[in-house]
C-alpha cells in the first residue's frame, strides 16, 4: 500500500461506514496521509548521509542521553546505531563497555572480581591516551552515571599505555674451561 493513495474508509468496519462523523474523519485523515512525503521520514537507512546537525537532532529525538555532540561523524552514527542496545541493557557491563568503546575508541570494564576490588565496585581501562583529557574524563563520568547501575561505584580509570617498539635481546653462553692432561711415562 502506498501512503499517497490511502482510503481510510476501507478500514472502517461495516457498521461504522454509514456514520457521518466517521466518514468526515476518514476524509480528513485521507488528506493528511496523502500529503505525507515518506522519503523524508527515512533516516535509519540514510544514517551515513546525515551531517552533524541532523545526527544531533536524531539523537535528541531518540533520547540518547549519553550522546557526545563533540564527537566525530562516525562516532555519532555509532552512538545512534547502538542506542537501542544500550537502552535495553542499561546498568550492565555491556552497556558500559559499549559507551566506553564509543568514547575512548578502545577500553575495557573490569568487574570487582577481575580487578580485586570490593563488591559493587568496578574499574575502567582505557588504551587511547589522546581520549583521556580532563574534559573527556568529565564527559565520560557524566555519561557513566547514566548507563551504570546506581549501586555501582567507579574506583578508577586506568590509562594503559602500550608503546610500540622493538626490543632485541640475546644470550650467548660460552663455557671457557681449560682441562690439561699430561702423561708421564
């Protein structure tokens, strides 16, 4: 069915079709539905084409409370793409890890038993030092309060640096012993 030629009267039950009010309402709805341009309503399949402003508006409409307006286009798209999953899993490790990976590109959440902490405490490891600025940390803490359980307590954010360098090592064992044997005869 195309929205450009909908006839609401066809959807009315037989006993309602002779009512003057129902017919007038169906005619009014026909005019509304026939004027809708559905090509402008499609956003999910055109997410890759939206600019910053349109993505910000869409995030507001979807109530993505952890949305980072200062992020890149791809980060914004990923936050919108995964917003339903995060909403379904709020308060879980998965929700926190999803948001951490979106904000810090690469990160890991350690539950209290993994990090040797007290119950209800957790730790976050971040592997991208450029993302952990004072403003970035403040934004992360704000967003974390939205997605974590209220009973959970963040103990620390660890910055894990993994430098890329080559280290060459070698060991040579050379046993230098002198044995002299002499025969006299």
